[in-house]
C-alpha cells in the first residue's frame, strides 16, 4: 500500500511517495515566493526635503504608499510627529488612508511654516502592516521671511542675515545676507569657545541679496556661530554641523 508523507523544508515543501520500496517519487513545491495575505507596507521615500519656504505660505510634496499583501487592506490610522508641535506645520491631505491589497496610493504632505525657523523632525505612519507598524519619514524644511525690498529698485531696504540652509548640515550649507547699499562684508564662523575657525566671505559687496556656500569639511561636528559685519550692522546666528 503506498505511503504518502509530507515534510516541510526551509525553502518550501517536499512530498515523498513510497510504494513499499520498489519506487520512490519526490515532488518539490517551491513556496518561497508566495505573496503573504496580510498587509505589507512599502513607502517610496525615507525622507522629504521641502527646502526653504516663505512663512505664511505652503509647499506640498507627494509620495507613494504600497500594500504588498494580497488579501487584507493596509490601513494608516494616524500620524505621530517628533516634535509633536510639527503636526501644525506638516499636514497630510487625509486623516487616514485605506489601501487595498496589491494596490498603491499617492499621499501628499504639505509644509506650512509660521515663523522663521528650522523644521527638522520626523513623522511616523501608524498602520496595521505585518512588517513595519510605525514607518518613519524624516522631515526637512526651513521657514524663511521674505526680505523687505524697495519696489522701485528691487533692492533690500535693510541689512539682514538669514538662517543657513540646510541646518543641521554636512558638510556644506548656504548662508544668505541682504545689503541695502554697497558695503565691505566680513562673514566669519566661530566655535562654542568664541574662537574664529573660518571666514565664509570677506570683501566688497554691492547692494542686493547674496548667497555664500560654506564648507565645514575640515571641522568637527558641533554647534557653530556665524557673524555678519557690514558697515555698522552686525548679526549672529547659530548652525549645527552633524557628521
């Protein structure tokens, strides 16, 4: 009388048929590529960089969320922000999302800065997936204030030193400043001890808006201060180098 036995293996399943020792037939069933029935989340991005956005305005970015499971819906039930206050500045186009099996959905996140500041943090997509129920996305953005300009000339009406971007940075960042008239400029960088470690810009600059790229490739990680001196104007801001 034939005997049928099933024995699982690490890569699938093997069936043995033995009719009493006269013959043996082995059939291999490969189940390694089977699609799971439960929801599997897959997101097209690990970070979103909104760049510099004027305060009082908004900038949207979109990405895709996929459900790689073949039976159950993927449900994104809410969002957790770090820091929590970012929930007022980063807003999704829906409060929740339901994505059918083997389907995808485009998701839009809008950044709306209210003050001049750096808005770097992260958001967690809380969901019912089998592989990652707290998928994290890094958020990068900066709120900037539009400089006041003379409508007749288009030139700034006052001196201004803007927050560098990106911040934190590695190893380069951009520093923008505004001059209402021609001036000798000295833009220096100092460490926490007050020691000058670099000169980002020095010389005569014409009236207008200027952007300087500062490289800290030879500096260690840490908090730094950059200072603009132009005519009788002086301003200092902080920036963070993370390597």
